[in-house]
């Protein structure tokens, strides 16, 4: 088993390869952490939702009307993320993460003790102060939560691990909010019951945190900058240094904007639009949380246990479609007297609302988990917590913006369903903009669709694709979509050196331009372009990325492996001149000959492709066999040809 360099002191004998993501719950490196964050998320939401319901249904406060209660409480909770995330990220990089977790859980016990007193006195001012303090608690825990996982999990476990954590977080939100809504509504003793539950959950979280194994500091020599303003700016600049990571942070922050609009409006939506009581408000949270949990867990299954960012566009599409449909499902509901849960569930019109809510949250799970995993995978270990802190800062800004915009829309006369419609349309616009900025997401989505709905794609030996550092991938060339299939098989982006003529193919040419593929023309046809292509190829390797080349030089016209040309040797020589000894990974695509994208058809005496759709039907089986790396000194066209031939026969 390959162990991440920064996890060698954590992964002990109790870290066997897991059959699926749930097996992690039986391992000490993961389980105590999971239950610690579960208890914290449950307590956060039990406390906040009980307080929100108290203000909405029980207290009559002139200075905080029910329609604005959720927005005010939500904004106050996330304010510490904006103020203290930069400091929190530094502390997490500098100190043992386990010690940080235990300190945060001790702080939670103190805060919940104060909150218990506020609940028993029904003192909204005290409870608002505790909302801010619990936001501080979560600010300190946030960088630990997401920096801990890549330190104890392997790269292929990140999607599954993040999926389980996200599922657990939203199940905890569900249980905490349902418990908060039910306990606070108990006649006479409701406030006391909430107070006791908050303290007990804080104690339980601290108890299980004691079992989390030691996780050494990743940057113990870091000097803490206690100025939150300058450090916040420095963290954002640090995150911006990796554009893929930074734009993924923006994508996650937008998801929190989207989700915050819905979560903050649930009590008001339940009361004013659905005409339901506190239990109906709790049901909305149940449906939303279950949807997020299911979507998060589906990520590992849909991604073949790799970081599959192709799921992100799928998630964005679903979020918009069902947010918009939620507007149409809820705007026509007739006025009625306030109803309980049984009456609400018994009306068929409400099932449409619940389905929309559940599906939009499911797609939000598909959207968020791959982005979190990508950030963890591509962030430098010594700076990872500060990158997560930058994420929390951006999340806070976006969530505050969501509270301000939703509040402004309410004051302007928008109804809650109209706010949902606005959010769904805005999500479509923002998602399109993000995917144009980061075409890798869109390309991986195309590859994901192709390998799930057009072909049955079997990948063998994917562990031979390096998790980091430069490498040259060498593969046979059977069809016009070979590059797309290689994209789908690799958790890392690949730059391709490709025949310039393929860029003239409609649609596919546009995709390859988005992928920043390097066009190469024959040397006799355009010597300058030929040399420029190889210079770009070497530059890709200098930047530490993967480069793929099809050494046959063109797509096969008879289904047979053609002789390999010397381009790969020219690339290796250019890399060696730059001081790089780059491994070469042989690959073989199988069963593609005869598919729609291969040159199997004969028209006018010429072998052509893409003239007879569905010639092999749906879900025809194709494969990719990846061989072990070859040292540059062992590489020659004939030796490579022999290795690829061997992979084709396995």
C-alpha cells in the first residue's frame, strides 16, 4: 500500500485497504475523528435550530421578527469564519491536529454551559452571543476537519472518506435540527431539555476525541501572524497561487451560498408558504439532509474510487433544475390553516415539493464532495490547513452575501419561492462561468458521461499512473475519443500531444482545445510547428504534469497496432536536457476497434469514423490496461511497442 508522505506516523497496522468507504468507520485513523465531528455538527445544529424555532414560534421580539430570525442567526454564526479563519489555519498547520481537536472540544463544553443558562432563562441576547461563540468553535475546527483527512487517507480513499464525512455531517445536521425542533416545543420543559442535550453532546464529542491518533504538525516551524486582516489577505493570495485549487474554493463557496439560502428560509418557508408547524419545518430539514447524505455517498460509487470532478457539472445541473422546479411546485399551493405533520404529508401536492428539495440537495452532494477532495489532493501538505482556512473565509463571505441578498429580496417584496427561483437561475449562470474558467470540470464530465452511458469502461492497473510528478503516458491510438478515455482513467489532468488534424473534427476538436492539447504537424509539413509542439511537451513535464502521446502518429485504419515513431525519444531527450528523468507509462486501449469513433467503416475506399451511430449499441465493453513505469534509460520505440503489445493481449 502506498502511504502519503505526511501520514507515515498515522497509518499503522490498523489501516488495511478498505473494500468500500464504510470500512473506514472500523479503523482508528478515521472512526474517532468521524464521531467527533458528527457530535460537533449535531450540537451546532441542535442549538441553532432550537433557538431559531424559539424566536420564530415562541418569543415575540420586536428587534428580531420571525422572517429575519434565520438570516440573523446564520449570519452571526458565520461571522467568526470571516474574522478568525486565517489564524485557525495557521494553528492547524503549526500544531498537532489531534491536540487542536481536543482544545476545540473543550471550548465547546464551556460555550454549551453558557448556552444552557441562556435557554433556561429564554434570554435571546445570551443565546445570540453563544451563536457567535459556536461559530468561533466551528472556525477553529474547520481547517482541522479537512486537513486531517488527506494526512491519514490515501489518494484513492479521499472521495470515499469525504463522502462519509459529508454524509455524517448532514445526518448530524438532520438529527440535531430535528432534535432541537422537537425538544424546544415540549411544553414547560422544552428549554431545559435543549440545555441538557447541548451539554451532553459537547461532553460526548470530547470523550470520543480522546481516541483520535496523533497527527504530527505539517509545518511546526511556522510563525503565527496574529493580525487577522493581513493573514486573511495572505491566505487568499496563497490559495490563489494554485488556480485550480482557488477556483475550486470559489465553487465550494458558491455551493454554501446556494445552500445557505435554503437552510435559512426553511422555518419561514414551512410557516408562510407550506402553512405547516414546527414539525413541518423539521421535515424540510430531514429531506434536505438525507438528500445531501445520499449524494455524498454516491460519489465514491460514481467515481470509481478516484477524485472525479466530472461529477461537479452533473451536480450543478441538478441543483438548478430542481431549485427552479421547487418554485413552480410551491407557488400554487392554496392558503390554509396551519397544519401538522400528518396533514401535511397526506396532501399529494406537498410530495412534489419534498421531491424537489430532496433531489436538489442530492445533486448538491455530488457537486461538493469532489471539489473538497480535489482541494485536499492538490494542496501542498505544509500549507493545506491555510488553504482550507482560505476556503472558510470565502465560504463566510459568500454566506454573508447570501444572507444580505436574501434579506434584501424579502424587503423588496420577493416571496420565499421567488427567492428559490432566483437562486436556481443564478446557480446556472455561475456554474457556466466556473466551467468556462476551469474547462477541466467540463471535460471530465464529458469523459464521465461517455464511460458510464456510452461504454462500459474497465480500467486495470490505474495504480501505475503517478499520483504526483511528471510522467509520459504512451498509448495505442484506436479512435477519436482515445484522449477522452484516458482523461476518465486518470485522477490527474493530462496534457495531450495530438495530430493537428484531429482539431478539425467538430465538437471533439473544441473539447481538445479546452483540454489545452498540443497540436503537432509532420516535420516536413511545418517544421516550426513541429519543434514548437515538442518544446511545449517538455514544458508540461517541467511543470510536473502528465503528458500523453500516441506514438503511432495517427489513428489506426485497420485495428492493428502500428509501428511507433520516435517522438517519445525526442521528448525524453528534451526533458533530460532540462535535468528531468521522466518515467514512461505504457498503456493499451482495448475493444475500441469497431466502435462508432474508430475508422472501421469504409466509404469511397477510405476507412472513416463516425458515420454509423450505435453500430455496437449502448454500453459496449472497452478497456484500458496500464503497465508499470519504464525508466527513461530503458525506453526505445521497439521496447515500448512490445510493452503495449503485451498489454493488449492481457
